C-alpha cells in the first residue's frame, strides 16, 4: 500500500526519505503504523509519537488527507488506504530569514 | 487620487478583475509596516512598493553583514556596515519613487510598538525573534490591525494571516516561547517565497478581494515541493486574544 508523505521539518527530509511516499506492508495498516515506520526509518530523528503516552508529540502535527489526526474519530488507529496522503510537520517557530 | 503616472505604472494590475482603479486607490492610501528588513522583509517590501502601497515603514535595528547577502536582496556589497532599514528604504524609493518609505532603525519594544504601528493598515511579520513577534502580535490584536505572520527555516516556510478577533493570534498558536536557534540555515528562495505570499495577503486585505490565509497555516517545503494547509483554531483562554487577554 502506497501512502504519500508530505513533510515540513527544519532539516532535509530527503536525506531520510528519497521519495515522497512510503510503501506499507500489512492488510490494514493504521496511521500509527505509518508513523512508527517514519520513526524507525529516521532512526528516531522524527520522534512524532511520544513513547511514554503513545500520543502525537506536542512538537509535531499530523494530517491525514488534510485532516488533523486528533480530529479523526479513530485517531492514530485510523486505517489507511492506498493513495492516502499524510502530512507531518514540526510546530517549530521559524525565523524571519 | 490616482495620477496619470499611477495609471500607467499600475496598468497591468488595474486590469485585474475585482481590483481596478478602486483597489489601486486603496493601496495608495494604505500604510504597511514591514517589521524586519531581512530575508522576508526585503522581498515583502519590494513587492509592496512596486504594487503601489502608498506608505511603507520598514523597521530593523541591525546593520548589514556579508552573511546577509545570500537572501536579503535589498542589501548589496556596498551596504555592508549600513543600517538595514536605511539601506532598504533607499532601494525601495528607487524602485518606486511615487511612494513614501519611512525607515526606522530601532528595536521594536513594548514601549514603542504602539506608536510605531499606530494607524497602519497591515503589519507584515518579518522578524527574526520570538519576543518581538509576541510584542507585535499583542499590539496588533489590541489595535485591531491585521498581522501577517511568516517564518522560514532552511527550505521550509510557514504563513498565516491574523485578523484580530476573528482568527487565532500568534499566542494561540505559540502560547509559550518556543526553542530558537541562531544562526539557522536558510536559502534565500525560502524567505522570498514566504514574503511574496505575505505581500499578496497584505494587498488582498487592503484592496478587499480574494480569499485569505485566515484560520489556516500554509506550510511549504521547497526541498520536497510539498505544500499543505493546516486549519488552526483560536484558544478560548488565549492570554492575548481570548478570555485571559487584555482587550
């Protein structure tokens, strides 16, 4: 199952993912499974889920097809479908250049 | 009143449906504050100037350094050591002699912020630090002045338009001072892109057309060419614009 990934980080995400999509194994992968894959592939650099609570870390936002993950009825347990788009970004405060 | 020169200079945009001479006149009568003459402030003020904003105040307390020149396009080699606000104003006047450009080479503080932005149509956030942004946000909310936030990092950027009383303010989005790193990496194209979007928002607010980035944060990643809009909401207990704020 191919999930398109949009990313907004203060470092070069192309060094972690060379393509804008992740191929997920399993029949009914969830949003949590995808985020775990992101954490693993980034060697923990993108720690989008708080290990202690299992929730989205407050430094990040996660959108599934443009919808905030917290607003999804099933939250991180929402099942993904082929072609879904997941956006992950940091709530970092950025400078004026 | 638009002059014959105005009608010729701005002919291409006056032809834009829904803008016209009326929109141009609104721009001519407007006053935009550009807070910062750096990577965002330079291109934002350039587009505001050439579009015909009648009065631009550009504020920056710093001096031009060599390491600014990869992105702060109003400052050139010959300006190194000069005040950024003055360097920027000189180029902007040359870009469009028919407008008024006022440089303020001072730090924005709690004490002077209200006087500086008093009567402005819009304030463009081109600052490089959280404290000054927080001051501007508070004063804009108190005075009911639209505040267009923009920020960059590397090849990423973010923009949102704050309309006091209607949209979340900066303190709704960042209730606590976030971690900041200076200097941070940045390519000139990232602040340029963010600045052009901010300038567009300012033009639309003043002239009264189009749809604004209100209640939404636009995120851009030029490394991956990812763009997304994220809904952002007001905090009812926000210390600036909510129940705990000083309105």
